[in-house]
């Protein structure tokens, strides 16, 4: 019933061509679809990374999922560390019930080694990070 309004798209979209343009890259990073230079794109990416890492650093460091849930329920972000992506990360991921896969030494879904998730429909974020 809730899927009855969904229709198959009949219009062809050349995604390869679309994503090869600077305008597409600009809209992904800045929300602005106007053309920007490579330097501006790199500057915007740097601003994003800086604010993201600050958010991760400010999250409360916890040792176990129970503590993480308590922090998240209080409306604050939490952070759990893994020591090794091949041995320790799968155990941490299993305890949090998140994907434990890695590819080329990087956890799946990670940005700079940081996996971000939310537990129990929390609006706060849990970051699983290297030390």
C-alpha cells in the first residue's frame, strides 16, 4: 500500500557524465551547483574534515556499548576506540551490532578510519575510531 505511488523512472540518466563534472562535485560538497575551481573544492573539503574531526574529538570516550548507550540517551555524542582493524575492530563492531567487514585495512563505511553509527534510534552519534 505505501509503495503504490512508486513508479519506474523511464528517463535515461547518464550518471558517468554527470559525476565527471566539477559542478556535480561542487554540489556534493557545498550544496551549490555552480562551477567552482579545484582549489575551492579542496578548501571546502578541508573545512568539512576539520569540523568533522572536531566533532569526533569532542565526543565522550567510552569503553563499552552500555556506557555508549547511556551517553547517547543523554543527548551527547560518544566515541569507542579500536586498537587494530583486523583483530580488535571486529570485536567492537560485533558488540555494537554493526558491520565488521574491512577492505584493505579500512572498516567498511569508514571515513578516515572512523565509523559513525547511531544506536537504538538515537539522534546522537557514536564514533568508532582508531586511537
